[in-house]
C-alpha cells in the first residue's frame, strides 16, 4: 500500500549559476534569483471537496498547505537554507488517499468479545466478504463463542475461515486490510496484533464509544466494496513503538512462537549486561503510575538523551495525538489532531503547580526511568493492557510510526464529528438574542 502524495519536482540544485528558480508549491507565484529574492503572494485556491468514498476521479483538493518555501525571506537578510531536495511539504490531510499495489485478497475481522448484539453483523459481514472472494481471518476464540459454534446455518462459512491465536501466531504478512466491529477498544486491540507495519483499518461503530470508529453498519456492503476498490481517504495515526528494558533478576521469560510474556514480542536477552528487552505497540498512550504505593511516583523524562524534567505525582502519560482525546484529555491535556506529528507528555496530578502538558516532535526519542531517589517502584501499562512493574535500572523508550485508519469523509471532518458526537465538544446553550422591540428602544 502506498499513499498518493503531492511531490515537488526539482531538476537542479541551487548554485550561483542558477538564473532563476520557481517553486512548484507556489505554482510559479514566487520566483527566486540568486542575487534578488522576490517575495510573491501565492494564489488563494478554493476547490470543492467530494466525499472520501466517492469516485477517485471526482476528488479535488480542498486546501494547499506547505512548509516554508525555499524562496521565503525573513527580514532584509535572513532566509531558509536553500536546499530544494530536503524541503518538507505538509500534506493537505484531505488529500491522503488509499491505493493498492495489487488487489487485496485477505481481510482480518476483529469482533468485540462478549457482545451478543454483534453476532448478526459479524455473520453478515463475513458472508459478504466471502461472496467477494476474500480470504477471511478471525481469531480462534471468536469461533469458540457458543452462539456461533451452535449456529448450523453459519457452518458453511465457518469452514472457510482462517484462524489464528493471539500471542502465538504471526499473521503480519498475510493480512491486506482489517475490519473492526465494536468500539474504540477493538481498534486498539487490532493495532496491538501487528508489531511492524499495520494494514489499513476500517472500523465500524458498534460499541459503547465510537471516537475511533467512524463507519456505521447500515450500508456496510457498499462501503467495504469501495475500500476494496481503493476508493477511500485515510488518516495516518501515529503509533508508539515502546521498548521496555529490564534488569534480569533471576526470572526467566517463557517464549512462545516469537512472543514473550504479556503478549509482547519475544524478549531480547543480553546476558553480558544482564538486560531483558520487550517491545509493545501503543496507539493511545503509555501510562506510568505509582501503582499500589502510597508514595508519589518519581520518574525522570529524557528527550534524545537529555534530562528535561522529573515528574513527581501520581504518574505521567505519554500519548499519541490519537490518545490525546483519551486519558490525556481527562488529565487536562490539549486535544491534538491525528495528522499532527507529535508526542504529548501529560502529568497525572503533579505535585507542582507549574507542570503543564508538553508537546514534543514525533521524531524525538523519549526515555523514562525511575529517579535514583524514588522511594518505590512504578507501574506501566500500554493502552491499558500488559500492566507490569518498573524498578530502578529499568527504562522505557518510545518512537513513532503510522497506522493507516480509513475515513468516512476525510481526516479533518471525521475528527471534529467525533469530538462533537463522543465528547460533546464545544456544546453549550446559546446566548439568547435581543427582541427587535428591545433593540429599537435601546437605539431610541
């Protein structure tokens, strides 16, 4: 899968001999001469947008956003370093479209467990996918549900399923895209199944919270068909690749088929330094807290190897933009759109009036360790799962990479719709307006 992205075409490196340079991002509105930079004004563009699930040919961009143009000057003498090959353009979120190198053949269906209301949608979806000649993967424990196991009318479909077991079977190279039936937890769970790149995810809102699940199930056939045809918008949600390094303390970790305890990737053991490394995938947040201890947590936070702060309080949340509307929002942090490449550090009940949430670039390496003077251990969880204890000498490091989540319309519209529907964002009773007679009396 690859994203159709706007690219800048440049044929020449900047040199003193260059006569003129035209920035394609500005479509010729700015012309640069080596001796005389000319600042022009980009033409404003207002192009109509079509829904994400419409015809690809009908799609037109709605905005044109890009970073500093190589010809931009700041004051009479300063300008951005002219290196056309490294100019980074900020892509219009509405232009992020799904495409396939080859037609998708396999799909993983994730169903919320212990929810009888999802059995019928699950059966209808799987039957439709097989009618479309798709290879359908499901978890083995889903088929062990008594309602499905005892359904004789569904027997012919069940025989065609490919099954797997979480923590034991690796299906990362066999799945073309994913369909989730349930709430936000199903998308978080689907993300945790893939240690490397994640196939595109199509999430249907059939659970208690649908912030991350934009699709309704009423017309699922046409929506699934258009995704298979590569006719959809996507939002690239950042995931955190979290590496936990612990000192070995006489306990051996059982490993099953490349996966270690708590469902992580197989731990890497380095006997020379006495360390054990485990890796987790996080879509929302990593939470470090004091656990059952009565003492404040005391952890050091490093960015690219530099100590930036020590968090004293109930704990700290390291979240992606997707997770900024979850636990971090409840702890008082700002909400960040998923297209913003960032990591947010939010204290939980800090013992300091001046500690506020911090937003850092997604490219930095974040490292968290217990402070040497910490009175007790800390506990860490990953999207609310795989909770474990962190002791002195252990460390947690994070890095980012994307998870493609399929949109109903486009990343901007879907996100604000979710804010309004799920968090009731910016909703209040409107201020009453004056009656015309009162206004006339005031004017008189």
